[in-house]
């Protein structure tokens, strides 16, 4: 995997997320489609959800998957 200043970042947030197979699956898909993307996971505690969403927006993370326990708690922070 080649990461540059142009590489777009997609992520998964939840708590816990360390066990997730999503990075393996998503990064394999990006490679097979020759896309300049990388998929990472961030462990986000419930009390930090609001700040994490603001961080996602500020950093320009282009795609975000959300898992437990944030699936419904994130709704007030969504743009649409």
C-alpha cells in the first residue's frame, strides 16, 4: 500500500474496534480497484463522540462507518 498526500482516508469508529476485520476487507477492495484510499479504525469512547465527529469533518475524512455503541448516538451530529 502506497500512501501519499493525496490518499483519501475512510474510517470506522466504535468502542471497541480493535478486533474489526473491516480494515483488511476495505483496504483489499481499495487495492483491487486501484483506488488511492486507506481505511483505518479509531476507538472512540462515548464521551468523545461529538469531538470525534468534529475531528472527522475537520480532517476531511471522506467516509465513516459507525459501529456500537455509537450507531444511534451519532444521529444528532450528522449533516444529513
